């Protein structure tokens, strides 16, 4: 079983332009075309059973449209293997109503991207949304650390993430990119709260073995999630790098599927979901 907890797709009509813009901005090579079909082809190639799609609203007007489309994705998840989180934007005024709608329609969480949304992670508007999601039992996945496309405009530095954690003491926050992309020494120093979940997306090839194993020791394998940031990395590469590490079978299984399964279905293994 392999669950990828951090992937992205775009509607077919805008995928080529979106992938081109993001690729040029980040100087990164995509590994699929950014469509749902492209993600499913990558899953089949790399042996991924389930992919969690994390939609990002870059302005508040997009929130409801993205979430209604995400609901359609979830209605076919048994056939496709795709499970979508909801989108939220810090400037979306009626966030409580929309978060309640997401919960009532079976969503497991939301995605916030401080850099794409031009809000610091500890901005009161961000804190309000994360807090409300917590109260509803929804997970919040946050882009954390530097964004490769905006290296000089960081809205979720580790210091700010720590401030958010100190204020909210969350139990349903997932920090992408192993807690903070390219800020892993600070993650080790500041983000020691064992309640935090970390996905390991887009980290291998940059994070050192020592940094990764230290973070693993601090948080436990039951709080780490296999993830790729597809289409910007592949499960094949991420899995190969994970296998190089001195992990026990229990740690490996936790990271690859058991932690994710608990978050998605409340138990450590899934059969028919």
C-alpha cells in the first residue's frame, strides 16, 4: 500500500498554462502534465494506490468553485484512487460556513498556501481558519518553508510557524515539505511539538539524511506522511530515497500508508476505501 498525501491537478483547460508558468517560475521540470489523467498515469506507473489532491485557491472568489469540483473528485474516489482536500483562502469572508459544508460533505481537510495567498501563516485571518478547521476535525495542510517559486517572499518561515503552533496548539495541522522546505535545521530546533504532522514532499535530494532522521526521531513515524508534490516529484524517486534510510519495517509502513490511512479513515489499514 502506498498513499501519496500531497499532489496537485488542474482542470484540463488551464493545466498547460498553469504548468508552464509554475515550471518557468520555479525552474523545475514537471513529471506529468498536471491533469487528473496525468496524475492517474503517474500513480499506475509508480504503484501509488491513493493520491490526496491539495487544491490551492489563489483568490477568495475561487474557493466555492474549487470545492464543488473537488466534491466531484471525491464522489469517484473508489474508481480513481483520488481523494481531494478542500480549498480555502484567508480573505474568504464566510469561511465558517464553507468549512462546515466541507465537513458535512465528507472532506478530510483543507489546503492553505501562505505564499500564493500573500498572508503570513500566523496572520489572524490564517489563524481563524486553522482554528475553525481544528474545531470541525478537519486537517489543514500548509505549505511550509521557502517556496521554490518565491524564494525571496516567504510567508511561512519556521519562526512564524512556531508562533502559529504556540498560539493554537493544533492537533490537525500537516506541515508540507518535511516541516519547512530548505529550513530543516530550524524545523529541528523550533518545531518539536509531537502533535504536528509532516509530509515529506519535495524534500529528498535536498534534505540530508541526518536532518531527516532527526525530524523522524522528534515526531515519530506515526506523524510522517509519504508525499511527492506531484507533478514536481515522483513517487518512484521519493520511495527509492526512503528505502535508502535505516528505517524499521514499522517506520517504513507508517510513512508509506499507515499514518495516512489513520488520517483519512480513522484506522491503520484500508481495504475497500
